[in-house]
């Protein structure tokens, strides 16, 4: 039976508020999910099951000190309140032992929000047949993950937030006999068989392009079209030593050269945080509500960084509702002028990359990223696909591929869902266009 | 707990071929200081149970964050229903032989318990580290962290298994960033959280700590004015803290049988290794001996039994350069007929076991470090990983390190900054030409080995001696 986490969370928050002493303050954050997982290989079930998980993190603040504790919210009211009480007492003892934090930020806002997005998902026992029957005969592999995801927040200032969404994500690959593959993803609040069928039809059409043996491409620089999923991987690097104000202040950002004006990004490149689609909670780990829209890089200029309240206090900046990690939570890259239907024609001769894999900074201070091509990637001549390619390693600076060598971005953006499930299911995703780049550097 | 789980098991009334209950309770602490000031003082308790149910050759699982018998029974019922519904779609019909009966106990070695230091004492040590790292105004960031876990796991099954394992784990990190103008350099103690061990505070607070902190601070500053790593093919000597990553990415992952079977193709990827390669493939030079060894005292991923109860033993995966067996659990072994190891592991109670590395070690040779370096006329020495990337078949890699030195006429000379190297897995391991003796062997680990759908980050340990490779492509930073 599905637990009522919202009322349990309210009760725990109320009990903690009631137990505060002197100048103590608290924040309480919740992450929970009821999830159905089915792992597929060769269009058969490899693993299947369900997970019911919910935990809270209690931060206790007092005497300029902050300590925190995480514990499970089980749905058993008495047990959960007992766990909360024990956590408060343990944390209170610890408060006296840790050093003072000059950059402590105590909750102070008055924001309250409640967003609930109901959906129509597949019943657990129907997942295998519904997903697998249409793909019999294909070498289909991937993960179906569905169910309710919740996030909650409460604090001693009276702020309260609740975000619940019934979602599913089917992240899959379809392989040819010689190991080439097409990648696809389907995500949303409501499972729709027709949409699934259309998506599969699109994927199987792409499979036909992979019929020829892969071509080996020598290392070098090639004009390259990066499809939206590939751009999403590059944009994800902005979360890791990118637009974080703390990272910039502490010598740990690839965008320091941009901030100091020593390197430029293309005036065609604009990146913003945009919560208007409601796919992720707007509240952060201090209960603050982020602005609906915040430009980060506008026409190549770094116009805003992501500034958490703690960073703001330390460096004398204005907070803009960023989470403590200061990474984009709902990134949107603005479109350009390239008709996606004309992408191959505009590419002319070079490489068409559907996906990338395993990106990492190879030299963060200079913005250089290395990674691999993956899935349906092609050698193109005179606007026509010649053959799929053997995977290539690239090693290229942001200041080139999104800077002086960026030719254009497509006129449309695609939603690339965040399908990660480390610890718990992620929500949201990025909205990105495709991108045409000159002289993209391949090294192996 | 064992008796409670047995009691629950005895009340399950569905017609399953096999049922297993795996309970886990993890208490952890995480304390981090930056520039000598507190960033995080966190503790947590996580607990739950996974029930696995086998019906007509298919396993289903149900996991719940509670030890409440009613909730566990409910999870078991869900697991049964899903196994039943999926059984006609099973990729490989299994039998209870992949979950044999086992009874046993394991506990991490422990000298100085994790609760021996108070939160205040830990903060004082981390603050002192930050202070010692800050050797000049050019050091713009210092950080130090320590995280501990005490984990109990209990496993019972319908065919009589009873296993209790108790793990004591400690992970530490400290490092600095130095900056002068556009030049930025980061240096740390063997790379991000490489200091991962089983045991207690004795694994961190040893006699070398403060001297090492001072060395890291000094090297951070030295990197600011160091020469760029040259772009050339040369003899590359890798320290054990970088060999850890090299073994992990280019030996461990490609030998996972579930990757070779295709289970991971949609996420982590496949492997350039095929099932026919086991027993035949020359993976590297004859100096290469790789063992799967969860029995090393203090190494991060030691255990008595994997998460399905298979007893852990030391096994050669690669012997004298030739591939012998895979990283495959009992399930993968039945699917492939390839010999495997006890490696069915889950990151926690809320994820099902899959094929994982545990401790994967390069066995030492006989050569002293001085002999290896002394015989190199021209080369580069690198240590401490800072960048890692490899393709989905685990073939083409590029790795970067924090710190390097030139080797000139048999001597380590000036430092080099932004060192990187790249290559392909078989060519690289065949270029292994010198391997250090046991006194050069060091063990490290990481808590962040990522794999699986749903995703699982798991703890692994890797030990290696100093190694030299001929004809490797090295290069520096910059755009």
C-alpha cells in the first residue's frame, strides 16, 4: 500500500518545530519515491522489481553552527516521530562540538508551494508485456522506471513546499547485429501506447541507416553536427565546475576565462535556467524559490552565475535561489537559425553525432572536455550519410565548440529527460537544440 | 535480525521456487571543511530490506525502507507478482542453484573504532590540514573531509542461508587549489577520495599524515610554475594511485560478464572482450597478473560473501598476461559457462545485485622502484588521477593526472603540470615493461563506481605496484 508521505512529513516537521530550544532553527528536506523498475536485454526481462523509499535530512542550526542528520521516513507515524526526536537530540549534542560557521544561512523566507502532477502509469504487472510485445524481433535493451517521485521541504521560518509527480521514463537502445545502435527515450506523466509505437517506428527507421559496416575515421578535426542529446551532455558539464559562483570564486570553474574576458563564447549561444515547464521543483535546499527564468550565458556573455545564499553571504553577492550545488536544475539552450531538416545539408561533409559518452574535463581551467562518440554517429559527405563510424574520442575546448567554431544552432529544441537513478530517480531534463560546429577535434 | 527475517520468511504463503531477504542498516558520517571552516557536519542512518522472489525461473524484487514485518511481507508479495508476470519474458530461466545455501559471518578489521573521535576532534584535525595546506596566498582553496560508514547486512533465504556481515569503512580526502592569473592547479592526497579503506581511524591518522599534508601544499604551488607536460610518445611510469584508475577502467569493467552479455549496453556499455576470449586472450604483457581478491585485510571492498551469499575467494582473472575468468556472478556464470567470482553486489537495500568489481588488484613483481626509474633514460612519471574517460567498449581511453615529473637519465627531475595520456586497452597493457616489487604496492579505492539500471554507485578497492609502460602517448593541457 502506498504510504502517505505528505502527512507524515508534515507531522515530523511539526514535531521538530515543537522541540526547538532557545535560538535553534531547522530545515527539513525530503526525497521519496514509489518506483517500478524493469531492466531489459535482448527484448527480454533481465531484472524487475519495485522500490519504496523515502528519507529526510534535518539540519539543526544554533549558536552560529550547523549540523545535519538523514533518516528514513517509513510512513509509521510513531516510529518516524521517534526517529525525528532522536535526531534532534543527537544533533543538539553535536552542535556544541563543531566550529562556528561564519557563512551560515538560517531559513528566513515565507515561501509556500504545493505542486502535484498526477499521471496515468502502467500497472506493475502490465509493464513487461506492454513494453516488450512491440519490440519482439528487435535487439532492444534499456530501463523502464515509473511511479511517483516526491520532494518536500519545511523549516522553522514556516516555509513549506511539496512537489509530487507521477512519471515514467523508458530509456532504451536498439542494436544491430554488428553492435551499432540507436538510442531513444520516452518520458512523461502518462503512458500512451500510440506515442510508444511512433517512437519505436522512428527508432527502427534510424536503424536502417546503420546497415553498412562502420567506417574508421582517422583522428583530426572535422566539421560536426551535434544532435540535441549530444549537446545535452555538453551542457551537463556546466553543472560541474561551470556556472557555480563558488567554483568561480575558488578557482574551480571552466568559465573563469569567460568571466575575466580572456576567452569568449559565441554570440549565438544563450543558456538559461527556466522552470516554466514545471518538470522540477523550483524550491531549493533552503526553501527558496528560484526565479522562473534566469539567463546565465546570454549571446556568449556570462551574465549571471548560480549563487546560493551561502555563497552570496561569503562573497558579498546576491543569491538567486540556486541550490547548494549551484548547478543548473532546468537548463534551456536557445535555438538558432538552422532548420533541423537541413542539418545534413548544412554539415555538408563531416560527422553527425547523435550521442556522446563519458565526458570529463581534460583541462578544466581552459574549458577542455574529452569524451566519446556513441550510438548512431555517421560520416557524411555532401549532405548525404555515407556510413556509421567506429567510435571516436574527442578532446575539445568549450571556447571552440560553443565559441569561435560554433556555426549555428537548430531552430527547434528537444527535451532530453534526466533519466539518472543513482540513489533515487531524478526529475526534469534539459531543453536543447542541435549544434553545427567547425573543426571539432578528435584525438583517438 | 536474522531470526526476525526468518520469522517473516515463514509467513510468506505464495508458491515461489526460492525467496531471499537481504536487510541492511548503514550509519554514516560526513564532515568537510573548506579553508579551515565547516562546510558539512552530517550523519545519516539508512535502513531497509530487499526481498527477492524466484518464480518459474524469473526473479522479482520488492524493497522497502522499513523493518516492519507487514511492510516486508507486502514487498515480498509485490516481488512475487512481478516475477510471475515477467516469467514468460525471462532472458534466462534460472534455478535456486544461483542462490545456494550459505551460513557465515564477516567483520571488517578494526583497530581504532569510528566513534573513537568526537565530531569536535575530527573538525580540529581537518582544520589543521587546511591550515597546513595554505602555504601561500596563491593557494586559493583548501579542503579536507572524512566520511565513515558502519554497515550491517543480514541475508536469509528459503533454502537455509544465514549471513551476517559487519563493515567498518573510512574515506578521507584533502587537497588545494593554487592560482596565479590564468594558471590554476589542483593537487590532492592521491586523488579524489582515493583513500578508502576498511577499518577505523588508524587508516588515516598514521605517522606520515602531517608530512604528507605539507608535501601536497608544496606540490600545489610548484605546479603553478612547472613546465607543461610534453606532447610525445615516451616511457610512462604510473604510481599506484593512478594505476588504481587504469586497472578499474581498462581491466575491471571490460571483464564484467553482464557487460559482455549485453545487460549494460544501454547505460555503462559493453566490452571489447568476448566470451570466447576467456582462457585464450593475451590481455597484456606476461608481467600482468590481476586478481579478484575480496580477502585483503583493510582493502575497501573486502567481504566474506557477496550479496547473494556466494563465499568470497581470491581468483586470478589474468595470469601471466592471459585472460582466465570473468567478473561474473553465479547468474552470469550459468548464462555464459565462463568461470566467474563472488561478485553479485548491490549498492544498498534498494538495488538488486549485479556483477561488480570488488577488490581488483595488480599483483606485484620483483623490481625495486629505484631500478625501474634508474633504467629509464627519458620518460614521464605521473600520479593521482584527475580526469578519466573511456569508451563504452572499454577500448579507447584518455586519463589525466594531477602531478608529474620528468624522468631524465634514470632520475626523477622537474615537475610537470597538466599531464595526460591516452591509448587503447590491449596495446597499453602489452606495453607494460616493468613492474614494481611488493614494497611499491599500495592500495586505494573509490566509493563511486557507477553502473547498472537502476543506477548503483558501489565501493571498490584496487592495489597496484609501480608500473612502467613503453611508447605511450602523453600530452599536456591548454586549448
